[in-house]
C-alpha cells in the first residue's frame, strides 16, 4: 500500500507540472500575439510608398 501512495504522488506531481507548464506557455503565446499585433499596426501605420 505504501508503494501505491508514492506512485499516486509521483503521477500527481507530474500532472501538476504539465498543467503549470501549459499555463505558462499559454501566457507566453498570448503575450507574443499582442506584440505581433502591435508590430503589425506599427508597420501598417508607417507604410512607405517607394518611387518607381
């Protein structure tokens, strides 16, 4: 019975780590999306027409 407890504890910790890592990646992705949108707006507002 003692070994089953440690097995359960190990699996629980792994799932907590995976969940935390997924949340962290999601926040980073949202931050990058905002940055990309901001950069696209800057590029669009400063569009330059080149002479031909």
